[in-house]
C-alpha cells in the first residue's frame, strides 16, 4: 500500500509546484493559500493513516472517508483537494484488491447478478451473497456483470455526501465527469453502447476541461479519460467498427466508407462543434476513411499516437487512471 500512496504524494508535489491557469475577474491569477507546517502535517497524518489500512478490505474506504471528514472539516479547498487525491488512490487500490479477492474466493466467484430458477422465475440471493453485497455497498462499491463476468466497481455516488462540500468547484466538476464514465459506460462487450451524440458530447467535454485546466491536480486522470475516448472514436471497436462493411448478392463481404454509427458521430461533431480542436483532428481522418485512403488513415493514427493523443498499445496504457 505504501508504494501506491507514495505515487499519489509525488503527484501532489508536482501539482502544487505548478502554476495555476485559473484567473479572477480582474485577470490576475488566483492566490493559493500558503502551505504551512500545519497543513503539511495534516496531509502526512492522513497519509500515515491510509498506509495503516488494509487495502484488501472494503471497510478501509469507509474508514478513510470518516478520517477525511475529521481531519479536514475546517480546512481550505486546496488542502481538501490534495487530501482527496490520497483518498482516491486508496479507493482505486481497494477496488483492484477486491476483484482479485473475488477471483480467488471460490464461495463468491459465482456471484450472480440476477438469480433465476429453472422456470425463469427470479429468486432471492443466497445469504452469503446478500451479506457480501451489503458490505461493499456500504463502503462505496457495487456488483456489476460486464460480459457475463461478475466484478466489483466503484460506486462514485458514495463520494458526493462525503467530499463534495469540502473540495473545490473544479474538483467537483471533474468528479462529475468521472461519475458519468462510471455510471454510463461508453462500451460493453467490445461494442460502443452510448449514442453517437453522447459520445461526441462526452469527448468534447473532456477536451475542453483539459484545455482549460492543464494544471489540475488530477490532470493525469482527466487526460487519460480523454485519450481513451479519442482512441476508440477513431479506431472503433470489434462490434462497432469505424469502417463499414456489407455483403453483396454473391455473398462477398465488402468494406469501405464509414460505419453508420461513426457517420452519425462525425457528422454531429462537425455540425455542433465545427470550430473545436477535436473536429480539426477528426475531419482529415473522416475524409481518409471516406476515400478509402488506408495509408493516410494509418499516418494520422500514427501521428496522433506520437503526439500523445491516442493510446499507444505497444507501450501500454495505465487503465487504473480511468
């Protein structure tokens, strides 16, 4: 657990040393509250407490939230944001550990999302499942069944009553974006499941957020969300391909042009956000697909990947940032 929180602290140090892009109405940069020994001690105390918790127990998240409320009840928003970053690291670590535990625990690995009898009638869950689900829901998690596989996921609505009154408006804006990603997954079973319009609106939102707040304390996570969405906005998925295909009267499969989903998405982007930087990136790619210019399409993907706008699958991607 120590190594994980150490990464968070490194992020805090880097972020606190960066200039803020925010300006007040007079055009001057907002002045941040001066770091005092007392505020640093609070962060160190909270970090020490986090390190003392068991990362394999869902109850650690509830305890960390309670400790946050006690330590930072009267502190400024900047300090509360910094402390939340530490909490968020624990939150993600416990989520990962719970799923590892779920895979290893033979009594829970067959946890069903819905329980039916042989006649298709919904039946109550076994007591062991009910007890486990209540315990994790109390501490900010929920059971999900993507692609028929049971997993434990963060329930980000857990954060609102416990942190939103303390953190900055910018942090709340970011948390709202993350909760949308968590509550309304954009993909399922290798296919995109949100509407083309929703996909565009969501991607533009992340792009604008990152452009306005480059020095945000959790900018690494904000940029990761944008990168992930932009990547699949160009390359598509197995069950939602970018390039359309059809079968002719002789049963021969033909490919070319835009798939219907992306035709709608790209058209909506150019119509609603014509002057957006995102549209500037997508437009030449769209034309390459329409012209069946595979060489240009690959060059654009390579260029965008090199610029850090798309996931480089050869180098890997830190999915824990999402």
